[in-house]
């Protein structure tokens, strides 16, 4: 017989709820700003994202996503856009 820890299940449910709420808010904000952003970020530097072997809290992970990754996303919401890397081709 398998037993499930209620503490683990409760924590996982709380984490899932937290992430769904945060990602929903981040997505809505991103979509609202699409009309005012350039499709591509020109002249940007690589975001300074540092990862540690200890991991991050859910709040820290969400902050990294919000502050250091989302601003560099392509401002495209087309239904067939898959986030391909564009540019950097050799001349024919």
C-alpha cells in the first residue's frame, strides 16, 4: 500500500497554485505590452542570470523570469510562432 505525505502534497499544491497565479499575471502583462515593444531587442547584452547548486525559492525563480528573461523575449504572439532563432545567416 502506498501512502502519500499530506505535507508534500499540500506543498506541491501550494507551489503549483503559486506558479499558475504568477505565470498568469506575467503572461497578461507580456501580452498587454506587445503593441508597445519592438519585435526584437536590438543591442542588448546577455542577461546576467546566475544559477546556484542550492536552487532558488519560488519567489526568486519568478523574479529571475520576470526581470532577466521575459524582457529579452521576442515580442510576437502569432499562433504559429515557435520562438525560432532568427538572423546570423551566411550570404548565398
